[in-house]
């Protein structure tokens, strides 16, 4: 039997289950996707019952196999989501989606009590006030649904709810509290005073380190159960643990998040910058971050290009960087794409496609998207002396994205890692006692070096 650590890695779309051996090599994986359901207002949201049942059945099946001996389990999930439990541990409400609108009068009443807005955002490391701040969801529940609010015994961030499903112990931990929740005062290193004034601290369980695990007898087996971790902080962990020099990690996907764990002043100074936020490391230290809706915009624009040029839907996956096309476009560069989910003062009022081929239009698209990515990275570096740049996630396989980034950051060492496992591996590492060495990324993440192209 192989000794393994089990990890549930729950994204908004894909629900994944992994088993890692003692060297953090993946030895088993399982995926699932659930149809969303609607909350009482008709807004789409996670099917929490289906998720709960899937977690339990997948884990039971693994415990019953003769091939694997599960020694530990942990959970990595998206943030900005609360599960509210009553005194019997039963779920009280739908898992409200962070895309759900928040009434303006709720935001106004909140700011009247706890503003001014700029000072509040700066203190809590947020970029705006909405359902994306899970703390605001608690405020909304208290004043919009007081009958339900009165019944809440505990409000658990999603990673900690998954841990609770297996351990029955309600807890809070730093990475979930620290991801733009509007709950945390980054100066005081404690919950913000509004949390105490509204007496929300009574329903927020005790805070423990993300590295905490609970030794339990689960179905007759001794298993170490982790308390869960926020996925962006989790993706950062293997890098922080194995790299000694300063770096920025660009974690790409639907959102492209640039993370700088070495910022001397991680508190966001420019509150007008809607894409600067704070995350938190597992020890409670702040991480300066910038975000860009890159993968979402890419998906929208690529789909339009496929239709416009009448090419198969996977054509974009096979396009390699072409220096001649690049030179042609760069020589007389102008912006051609009107974004749908990103705002930019450089974009035209409508998309123009003067190109004969899909390949040329795709080069133009990537040059414009990478321009936005460069700004996002420069913003997160600020005045720091940082010479290393790591890219993981979906865009690490995009030849144009990497070549263009490498070209624009010629003074930095650019590395890509193949870590579709990123947040899952981070969750496994966070509850283990083993040290990672400098070879870890090479061995486990297919670390690749990239050299800027030669300008002729």
C-alpha cells in the first residue's frame, strides 16, 4: 500500500481530487463538474449538497481501496464564500455566489458607519465593496435576512467548511480571512473593529495557523485532517518554501493574479486602483497582489476570432510565436480589440480586424493582452528589486504569452511551471512537516527556463 495525502481542490468550475505520495508526486486524480443551482433570488450558485455528497463518496471509495493508505487530507478552494451553519451543524443558506449583486443602500449604510471608503479599503486590502468581500455578505445577512442571521452558530469560509465536513470542528485560518474579505485589519493584524462592533466575532470560529491539522479517528482509521487553505495562497506556497531569492508569481487562469510576497509595503496605497488587493500567507503575513480578468477575456475574444476566420475551435492552442508577424504588427502598432470584461483607456470603441489570417489576428490579440499583463506585473513589483518571474497555470503553455513576457522583462529570469496541480500541491505541503529543497520545482513542476527572443 502507498502512503498518500489526499487533497480536494475545489474550483468554481472543476472539482478535483488528488492523491500525492511522500515525494508529492501525483498518484491518483479524479474530476467532476456540477450544474449550478439558483439561490432564492434566482442567482446561480454552487450546488453545496451535490458537492458535500461527492466529497464523502470519493473519500469513502479511496479508503476502501487496498492500493492507498491515506495518512492525511486537506482542502483548497476558491475564496470569498461563506457557509453558514446552525447549532446542529446544518447548512442554513445557499452558498451565495460572489458575483451576486449587493444593494447600494447596504453599501451606503456600511460606509456611513465604518467609512470613509478609501481608508477602509486601504486598511482591509480590498479594492471595492461587494459580495466579493465575504465580510459584507455577513453584514447583508444581518440586515436583510435577520431571521436567518439569528440562527447562525458559525460562518465558515469554504475551505474550512470542507474541513468541517470531515472533522466536525469549526475553525478559521489566515489565508481565507486575508483574501479581500473586508474582515481583516492589515495594520492591527486582527479583525477590523467593525467585526467586533457588529458582534460578528461571535459566529467566526477560532483562528488557527493554516498548517494546523487535527489527528482524528475517521471511520476507524487514524487520519490527519487539515483546516483548508485559500487556493491563491496555496498556489504560492511551494514557491515560497523552495525559492530563497525574491520573486513574483503570476498565477494564470480565468483571473491572472500577480503575487509579490516580498513587498516591503504590501498595504495598497492607491485605493483608486481597483485591481490591487492583498492576500495572506499561511503565517498571516500580507501578500501584495494585482489581478487581471485575463483568461476570461481571452476566452471571449478567441471564440470570436474562431468564428470570424471560420477555423476549428482549438486552433488557438496550436499557434506558435512567429517573429515576422510580430515585427510587422509591432512596427506600426495600434490597439484593435474592444474588451468585454476588462476596462482599458487604450481600447477602440469597436474591434477592428484588418488581418487576412487567424494567426495574424491572434498575434495582435496576445500582444494587447500581454501589454495589460505587463502593467499588472509592474504594479505588483513597485520599487522592489526583483529579478525572478514565475508563471504557472493555463497561460504557461501559451507560446506567444511566454515569448512576449520574456521579451518585455529581459532583465528578469523568467520560468514557467506546469502546475495545474498548484493549489492542490500547496494544500498537501501546508500540512506536512517536510522541507522543500531548491530542486523541488524542477522535479515536481516541470520548471522551464525561457530566454528572450533575439531582436534582428
